[in-house]
């Protein structure tokens, strides 16, 4: 199983990672970072296949994937 690490303070809630994840692993959460953005969180981490699409598409480089 892959491990997903998201840096909440770097996330600006653009939603690209949520939109482009082929397994619908991520979702915009309800918690807010210090900049006022609702940051992305894993909602279904077990489904992650470590394709790293979310990490590649993130303009803030806020996502790391580990196998």
C-alpha cells in the first residue's frame, strides 16, 4: 500500500489532485490551513496505486507518495 503525505500549509485547494486521481483517493477536506484554504486529505488511501499523478499535477508540490 502506498503512503500519501500532504503538506497542509502548502495546499491552496486548487483541486487538481482530486480531479486527476484515477482511483478517487483524495478529497478537499473540511479543515482550514493558516492561509484560509481547505486542504486536501486522503479519503480512500487503501485504493492508492502510487501512480503519483497527484504529486506531479500539484502546482505547490504539496504531495509526496511513498510505496
